[in-house]
C-alpha cells in the first residue's frame, strides 16, 4: 500500500512540476474568445482573441503577440523578456518605450499597471491544456476610504471595478 501512495505522490509532484514550466508550456499559437464585462451593462461583449508565443532569435526572449479581432484590426506584436527568472520576473516590451512588469507566481503570469486613469490587473495561466486570460480594470483613484488611520482601524481604500475581461484560448496546430 505504501508503494501505491508513493507512486501517486510522485505522479502528483511530477504533474505539478510540469504545470510550472514557464514559458516553455505556453509557447504556441492560441486562439479563442474573450468576454468583456462592463459595469452597468447586463450583457458582455465577445471579442475574438489570439496569443502567439514563440522563441525569438534572442536567447530567452519570446514573442507575445496579442491579436483582438483580426490581425489588421488590433495587432500588438509585443516581446516577452526575462528580467530575473529566479524570482519569476519578466517584462512585456510593447516596443514603443512601454514595459509591463509581469511575475510568474502561483502558476500564473500576472502583472499590474496603470494607464490613462485606470489600473489593470492581468493574469495568464494554463489549465487542462487551455490558456486562460483575465484582466480587471479599476480607476487609479479609490471610490472610498474607510478606517481612521489607527493600528486597530487602518485606512482602507476601496475601488470601483470598471470592467473584467475573461477568455479561454485553445492551442491551434
């Protein structure tokens, strides 16, 4: 019986180790749809999305090409670059002077950035052979501040969630 449990433990650990291979397991051509939920709107907007990830000629760097709709409508040919892979730190280079820090943590590539008065939290992860994508957008300025600033009641800022985008992409051969 101990051998069976040992085998199951090794199998479980090997599956978890496999799930943590970033960016190797993410390389490929992914295609699907993303649903855009906006505050105050009952229905979501569905947008076709593609993500193309492949090694570049520069060692350690990868394309991170996001396409919304079709490639002629909204094509974002970014580059994923390592910063400190021992800490899971990567950067998406938008190739226009904008760099978005990303972190491989908890089996997800996640980052937070602010632009034009909104803060965006993004995450990418693999589950059951599919690539999940999620973005949440909140205003930079808090909706409310509560608490009195003491140790027992520190200031707490709350934010209005403006929109959430979620999608599932499938690998395309």
